[in-house]
C-alpha cells in the first residue's frame, strides 16, 4: 500500500511540475552556489521507542553538475522497558560528500552522492553501565530534488546503493557491515528519505 501511495504521489508531482513549467522559472545551478538541506525524524508512542534524529547538510557547487559538502547527524533513542536491558542511546556523526547531478528535467534534478564520515555513539543500560563506540561510515546514494521555487526544493533519497559501517566499541570486538544494493527497482519506493533544501 505504501509503495502504491508513493508511486501515485510521484506521478502527481511530475504532472504538477509539467503544468507549472510555463509559470515558474527553472531552477539552475552555477559555480559558487551553496545549499543547506536536511531532515528531521521523530517517533514516539506507548508501543515504540522514543526516537529523534536530525541530519543537516551544507553543500557548495564546483560547477553546474558537481558539488561537495559536509554533513552532521545526531540521533537519540529512549528504549521501552521490555527486558532487553537498554535505557537510552545517543549518536553523533560528521562527514563529507561529493554529489553529481546527472539528470535535469525542468525542476526535477537527479543525483548520485558518495560520502565518508566518522560516527560516535554511547549506549546506556538499565543496570547503570554504558558502552561507547566509534566508527567509520561510507555510502553511495541516489536521490532527486524537486524545486517548487527557484530556491526551495523537496529532497528524496531514493536508494542506498552501497553502505559501509565499521564500529569499534570500547568493550567488545569491532564489527564491519557492507551492504550493496544493485536491484534498485524492487525497493526504490520502499522507504524514501524526505527532506528540504534551500539554495542561494
């Protein structure tokens, strides 16, 4: 149901964009342009963990298609008392990325992005103990921007083509996870990440 709904929203947005082509100027990129974008995620309820995350990014255009930038992410989870021993966790990360816009259809811009960064997290347990972890993260993503004004855009991260995480806890063995997702069209609308972008 979610996939069908998202597909209908996308089709509606494309048709709406085509109808607006004659009245709204097209968004363009130039060397020296900058943008800030990000998303916020909040989950709370009696049957779910309380979760908060914010993921701001800032970018700088090297030319009309290439951009580089930096990102920060912060998340916090307060766990339900369900016998797992977890109390709460906090995570903070910082990184850099390069983005390439490979397709421009009016105010729809499609891009690929590669990023590399560092992550620090702390898990607190109900027993009063805690565990701190540090790690390296890397990713390759596909996404689109739809500019509903020349400066404001909705951002959709459609697919994580590759993700790598290496975590080194203070108490415990290091772990590494590599996920490569080539079969994009089965899951491109499974769980898109939505955010807003402002360009100046």
